[in-house]
């Protein structure tokens, strides 16, 4: 696992956006695995800027998002469909038909998980998967558990995650309790993985991920076993890691 330490959030965003652009320039129809949450927003801003300048072209790019809340429709401003459009898709030259997320409104969860898994396979798999990380080490919405075996599935969100995400909602009661998410195995099949992290509040979990054992109690710890994973994090998030 490669670790890139940047001085701040802006430099983290720029470095991560540059790696994604490298993948697109090598393969113009690359499949990008995308994430939501706060951390990737700066890098999406960079991608928009570089697309406007003509440095990166999304015309043929395909995307699959990691996850989506159950029960939020596309026009709900907290649905990840809406967030992706608001902060990236509506500002770049991407073909909307090439952008994919789980359908949080599908009343048949098993069918939805199967559909999304098959869709990712039919695109030829993910070329580069972008990840943020939860304070409990979750990636996608894969909460701490006893196994790394999951594929696309419906996850019950932990109290910690509900608390972390309530900042986007009026109250914790409004945060959906379940989400569709790519599983750990789905994520690990990506050819390349980039995990971004920023801020002191992520320092403890980054220490566990980088220096602790590989355990499903810290889902992101499995990234150490991936052949091409890069962590890009700012100095606050990496402040407990000594030898960098
Ligand atoms: C979002 C996702 C989550 C977030 C994580 C960190 O699609 O899969 O794993 O990446 O909760 O969120 P932020 O970046 O808001 O700290």
C-alpha cells in the first residue's frame, strides 16, 4: 500500500484528482468507482475545473457509485444520486447513461443487489475505485463485522455512522437506517484503489488501518492486501503515523 501525505485538504484533493485523470488518459472509457461523503468533494471540484479547461474528457467515462441510501428517491437532496449530480455529473461532459448507482427505491433488495453486481461485471469491473473512510473504518457502507466476504448487499448502518451522517439531515431520525453498498469483495476486485482521508478526526482510524492488523473489525485494513492501493491523506489525518 502506497501512502501519500499532503500538507492539507486542497493538496490531497488535487493529488487524488490527478491520479484519476491519469487512469482516464490511459483508458478514455475507464470505469470509475465513486464515493460520496464530504472528503471527495474537493477532488470532484478539481475534476470539474480540469474538465472545463479541457485537460480531462469524460465523454466515454463510465461510473459506478459505492452505495445509496434505502428509501431516498433521486430527487431527495440527500440521495447519493442527487449528491453526485449536484457535485459532479451536472458539471462535466459525462453521458448520464454511463453513470450508475444502486436504486435505493427498488422494493426488492435481493433483485437490486443482483442487478448492481451484474451491472459492474458487465462493465468489465472497476478500473479505479475511490474510497473515503468512516471513523469506524468502514469503506462503502461496510461496517465493522466478522468477515470480509461481502458482495453488493443491504447494510444496517451502525449508530456511529448514523451519528456521523446526521449532519446532512434535519435530525438523526431522518437518516435512513439501511443502505445498498458494494461489498468488501466487490471493492477489492477494483484494479486500482485510492482512499482519501482528511482531518484530525480521522487520525485514530488511519493509525489502526495503517499500523494495526488486517481485521474485518476495521474494514479498511484489508486494503493493505490489495496489489494497487494508494492512500492520499493530509498531515492531520496522518498525524499519528511516525515514519512517513
Ligand atoms: C460514501 C461512503 C462512505 C464515506 C465515509 C466517509 O459513499 O461510502 O464510506 O466515504 O463515511 O465520509 P466523509 O468523507 O463524509 O467523512
